[in-house]
C-alpha cells in the first residue's frame, strides 16, 4: 500500500522523510496510518510541511534605566587670604 509519511520513518531497511511517498506491506502501512504517522496516497492532501522545531527565545526585557549624569557642583571658590603682614 502506498502512503505518504507525515514524520520521519527510519529503520534498518529504509529511511523515509516527511512528505515522501513509500510502498509498504498493507499491515505496516495501516499501522502507520492508524497511529497518525502517515496518510494513504489515495486521499488528496496538501504537501505536508513539518512543524518548525521549537527554540527557546530569551524574553525581551526593558532597557535598564540609567540616570543621566548630573552636573557636578562646583565647590565655592575659596577666598584667598593674604598671608602678608601689615
């Protein structure tokens, strides 16, 4: 029986990738169809596209708030005192 695989089928006899058509014995084909791993060729179907593998994407976080640099205060000018004696 001809089937189209929805998932990867790999065993010592063969490797069948998703979307590929393969001719298998009736019992083996029915088992794969009943378990949801394949569909029979007689049924029209849209080309199966395997789902993308999920990857964990780091969550977006707000930028860290940074205070703008403050202008430094100038220390009051020291009055110059003369050390001269009068």
